[in-house]
C-alpha cells in the first residue's frame, strides 16, 4: 500500500495546531542544540518542511537531501525553505529509494518511522543506519506508547484514533505504532539525549552511530 499525503498537505499545519498545539514542533526541534557541527543531512518525511527550515537556520554550513513520498508536502517544504541551493528535494518512497552508504552525518526522522509496519521498519532501519557515517547522529522525534499508568491508557486511545484517521485520509499502511528502538540499537547505534512530553507520549531521542 502506498500512502498519499497530498490531500492532507494543505491542512496538516492547522490540524497539528488544533490537536497538539506547539508540542509536536517542540519535539521536532528539541534536538537541534545537539546537532551543531552536522554538515550533511538526510531528512526523511519532513512533510511541510518546518523542521528542515529550522535545521538550516541553526546549521548554516549544512546541506541536506530531503526525501518525501508526497509531491504536495514537498512543494510546501520547497516554498518554506526558499530558493536555497542547500537542499536537494527528492519525491520518492523511502521503502524503495537508494541511499548512499555512509553519505550522511545526520539523519532526521520526525513523525516518520510511525508510518511503517514492523516488516517495513525491519527493512528500512538498517538501510538508513548504513547511510550514516561512523559517529553520525540520527534524530528521532515521534510518538511512543508510555510505559505505564494513565499516560499509557490515554496513549493507546490517542494512537488508535490517529491511526484510524491516517489510514482513512492517507491510506497509511501501518495500523499501529511499532517501537523502532530495538531495530536502531541492533544496527549498532547508541541512544543519547532524550526529551519527552505528555508523560512519555512524545519523545525526541538522539542516536549515535
Ligand atoms: C505524519 S507525516 C509527518 C510530517 C513531518 N515529519 C512532521 O514532523 O509532522 C509523515 C510524512 O512522511 C511522508 N511519508 C510517509 N510514508 C513515506 C514513505 N514511504 N516514503 C517517504 N515519505 C513518506 C509523508 O508524505 C509525510 O510527509
């Protein structure tokens, strides 16, 4: 199944504001202070480009490849970052795209890994880890199912609602959240700085290869 975020693209920003206020963007950008010095980034599924724009502002020497399956989202991102020669946009399905081996010192995936089923992640995560040079950083901002208590219960309900919505609106193949951490760890990356919000429902985690 191929997801189609084009119809959602013009509404994504206000839907996010109405549902999570400023929290998702706080989560996307929380790791920026830890990405200083990165020069060559692969930014996956950034949608309308809000993280990418902030990343370019924070790291003036960085260039990026930005890959997204949605032409509509990519057009918004392109407009947002302007006519900079620092970003090469690519409309492609990450599940089938080629990535240069050890081509990047930064990979950024915000609310992107949650779009995939477990078998898809099993194939995708090692390919992305391979694209990272030794010492490179992988910034993952995403939803998580909290470990216990009411945040876990509320998380389950919220995730069920979100996946039902995204499957309907975008034909998203994933129907539930898969924890990517064991897969990333199995590729030899170590977890570093982590921030969480909403009792652990939102998490920004830095991985280092
Ligand atoms: C839930 S949105 C997240 C957008 C943004 N990263 C954010 O922080 O809100 C998922 C994004 O990933 C893209 N995407 C989903 N599946 C993809 C795939 N298989 N290959 C490339 N991009 C994909 C969508 O087009 C969309 O822009």
